[in-house]
C-alpha cells in the first residue's frame, strides 16, 4: 500500500528548487570583503555619512577611531552611537559620530558602521582613503542593497523600490515606492506563486505515478486557481499605465498657432515667468519645459513653437521640434483663441495621432462675444474655456488634467506597479497561465501542462528574486547610486 502523503512530502522536498533562489555567482559570493562608500551626495555640506559594511567593518574602525570615553567599538552593543576622532598615526582627521549596527540586524544584514563626519570633500576623501588602506574596498553601485538582498533582508522588488524611493519626486511616486518597500506587491506575488507551486507539485507527482492512473490535483480547484491568478495578474498589468505615469510624470505638449497664448498658459500653470510672452508671432522658436505637481501627480508641460507656414529657417526648426514633442507627449493641449481659427491644424493632429489624448482649449474668452462663445461650446463640448492672462478657468483645466489620470486608485489598497521589468514578467506569467488553462480545456497531458506551469512559476519568481541570474542582478543594481 502506497503512503501517498509520505510520497508527496518527499516529492515536494526533492523539487524544492522551485522556491530556491538561482542567483549563481552572486549567491556564491562569500562576502568576505568589507566595502566602503560615501552614502550622502558628494560635495560640501554640513555633514556627510560614510557607510562601511562587511565582516571587518568594526575591527577596521577600531584601528582608526578613538572614542572620547576610550571605548572599543568591538565591545559595544548594536544600534549604538559613539563620539570620537578618526585618526591616522596620531593625526586627527575629524571629530565624528559613529553608528554601529551588528548583523544580521542592519541594512545589509552584515556588520555596518556609519561615520557622520563634517561635510568637507577633503575630510570625506581622507577618511575613505584611510579605510581603503586598512583593507576595505570601494563599494560598487548598489552593492549595499545587493548585499541586503543576498542576505535575505529584502526581496528583489523591495530592493528596486529603494531606488524608486530615492528617485521619487512627487507624493504619488513616493507612495507607490513605500507600498512596494513594505512588501505589499511581493506578498501578493509570493502568495500566488506558492498556491500555484502546490498544484504544480501535485501534477508533477502524477507523472511519477502515471501507471497507477491516479489524479492528485483536483482539476476543478486547479481551474478556479488559474482563473483567480489570471484576474490578479490582469489587474496588476492594467495598473502599470497609471504606475508608469506616476513614476515618470505625464508629458503634456501645448500646441497651437502662433500668438494663441501658449507661453502665457505655461507661465500661469507654473506660476512663474518661465517662457517669453510677446505679441510678435513666432516668439517661441524652441520648446520650453517645466513641471508642476497636482494632487501628487507630476505633469511635465512643454511649450512649443506656433504651428504655421513660415519662410523663417529658425522657426521651421522650432515647428519641426514641436511635432517631435507631440510624438513623446501623452497628452496634447491644442490651444486656440478665436472662432475662425484654422481647424485644419487640429484635424491634422487628430488624424496623425489617433491614440493620443487631445484636449482642445479656447483661450482669451474675455475677447469673445457671448454668441461666439456659445457657438464654440456647441462645437467643442469637451473643451476647456479660459483666459490665461486673467487666470480665469485655470482651476477647470487642472481638474480636467487630473480627471484624465485614474489617481483615485492611489487612495485605495490596490497594488500599483511602476516597474517595466515587473510588467514584462507579469505579461509572460499571464501568457503561460493562459496556456495552462487552454491545456486544461482540451485535456492536455500532464507532462506537457507541467512545462507551462514551470514557466509561469519562473516568471513570477523573477519579480521577487526567487529566481534570478547574474545578468539580471547586475543590470538592476548598476542603476543604483554609489553608497546605496
């Protein structure tokens, strides 16, 4: 009599490579080297922080640090701060504060020393060079966070969120990065992966007992799981549009004929004289860009040269650049200011860029008669009517801009992804799940279906770092700043 519970346990144990991290050379690194780098921006400041991590960080620090209370760092508790001097051959380099963190209770999971010194570039370099002479190595870009990942302090998506948090320049971008650092996205993916892994193990077990004609994986339950995974993956994939916008900002091109008030509108939105305003047609010869934040969303406005036929060579170059900016813009504001404006230009943009959001705006409404305004409102029911010069209707424009972004998702508990690598992995995982579902429908053999399940597990594992490669890690962490 076969004890199937015991067989299942042994099988899952033998197949635990599904959960093992395939980090190759990175995982095999002994991390015997102690690394050092400046953790604050280079240059002059009130203070600077130098970070040291590795097995010799405390012992090396003891050779150059003289506590004002004659304490040895090696005798001190973790998460303690000590005042003293960094010295070399009796010469004092600086009076510093040293923060001591013992592994595994540190950022990297190793022994970490953080030196808060005065912000002189000379002092910073003297201290770093001293530690290098004592046996430290200069840290590579992102190496502290890489070690945190390799030591299990965070998964790969959380490590990437560290870089996103540093780069966040709006409330919304900060919120997404913090959510990812807290592990909300990771936990969601890991839970799906574990459930799929359980069924994968059962299906693989069936292959070893194919002659017994037994079915360990309940097909109806498995199908329900596949449907649920598909729904979650689709929801995450759909969130990327918003996440990418929040992370990188929304490029908005302000276009129209000369002298319709494009530069005036830009200045009003930015609340500063950013662009030159003149009654002379063709004043703007090049693009002018700046950004504002509305409700935590960054909008990057681009004031462009007026679109018209011209013999002026310089203005022609500006108009050519206008269409180049339209190509990269997510939203196009088409500005006009009279009832008899050239509608062919608006039609041209609508025809050439059918997939882009185009918002018509009628400026200088203070110069229109009531009948003219009524006529334009009927012709363009979705347009915004304003007077940039008099700051009339600007609130309506800002509200319209926000309505074009589903920013309401930020206030809920839903997970939003903003990383293109995660997006790509989710797409591939969903594709494999769809293959498994199709295989279920046509009664595909378990061994063939298992191949697609393995691939789905692989792509989900890529997100959190359960499965990864040297090239992937090298690419991710090379984008970090030195010292992080």
